[in-house]
């Protein structure tokens, strides 16, 4: 009898292990990150009044582990981590400024997963669960009640808006702004996520900034832009067609019909694999506007702090 009970326990443990390490479609899924472990974060504490919580974009491709093709990042694998760390550091350098900076490693889906939206959506819940757990840990142990900026690029922007979907009012009251970079915010999202409030200027707070950059509307990538209804020019912070110069010789204006940022004067040298198309500047979203985003984060933080003092 005791042997039978022991055998059942062993089988139950084996089944639990299988369920935790393989996805619903039979895909091998790496070990979940433990956010109590400091190696599962990139953190820069600066003693600042506000934090920047950043969720990275898709940085890895499919890879082989123990003979299996893996479609999610292993946050404990050093080669995989190097690719993710590169973006974490770059965004801290480009946008971080005087903010405390927190960026979690997570089991993001690979670039090949974005070949179809159906495939990406079926695999995303693993990483979304990680981000939700990292966010919960951040709020309980790292944030210490400070105002915060939320930001994410591409896959990271999708994860960021899902955090906002479940954000209580008590937490949202400390959100300076959310930067959704290179992804879509649909009308359905606006209707179902009350804390997504489109930005209309340079210093409004508690708002969401969203933009997708293209040469022309027909160059949009459907998987990241279809159905988008929120757009603002990240140089002059307008939602109309008034042009703004940036860089050495580039111009950008907000297309209020297609909800895209139209960039003029750029000579592209690289097309993103899998989802890319000529005239789409998804891979340039961070690099194009970083001086303006960095300044804008500082401006919105100051506006938030002033508003809080006046209350």
C-alpha cells in the first residue's frame, strides 16, 4: 500500500514537471524565472524620485536545447541572456536618464513565433505570466511607493498593455506615463483597459504614448499595426500633420487617418527578418527618437511631481 502511494506521488510529480516544461502545443518551455533572484533583473538604482520599468522586445530566435527546438527564451542560459541584456542596457542608456531602471528577463517568444499572429498569440502567455510575476515582485519589493514610467517595445509593448489591463487604481495613480513603442492599441483595448488614456501633448500624465514609424501607410506591418487607433508624434508631441525635424535631415509627422508616424528622408539599410517589409522602420523606433523620448520622460516626471505637490 505504501509503495503504491509512493508510486502515485512520483507519477504526479513527473506529470507536473512535464506540464511545467512543455507548452500546450508540445513545445519545450524553459524553467520559469525566479524574480527573487537578482540575476533575473537588470537594475540601476540612482536614488531618483521615479522609476522606469522597461520590457524588452523580441531579441532571440529559435534555438536547440537538448535536441529540441525552443521557442521561448531561457532566462538562465548565458547566450540567450546576452541578447536580452544588450537591449536592457541600450534602453537604459538611451532613455533611462535620471530614473531608477528596472527590466526583467522573461521567457519571451522568439522572432520565428511572429511569422503568424495566431502562432505568436498561442505562445505569448508564457512570457506574459513572467512579466505579471515580475511586476508584482517589483511593486512589493523594489518600487517602494515611487511614481513610475512603464515602457515596452514591440513584444514588450504588448506585455506592458496587458499589465495595464489588470492594474488597480491604487497603482495606476502612481503611473506617470506608459510608452507603448512599435505596437498597436486597438479600439477594443481602449474599451477594455480603462488606464490606457491616449496622450495628447508633451506633459500630460497618466497617459499612454504610442507610435509606429513608416515611410508610408502601405508599409505598415499588420501584426504590430493593424487596428491601431492611438498615435502621437514623438518629436513635437502633436497628433496632427504638423511636421517635426529630427536627427540630421529627417522629418516626421503624425498620420491621423492611419494612426502611423510618417518618416521622410530616411535611407534604410536593413529590413527586419520574418515580419519586416521595405519602408517599415520598426527596427528604428528606439534609435530614431531617443533624445526626444529621454527629455519627454523627464518632463512628464516633473509634471507629475508638480501635480502631486499641488493636490
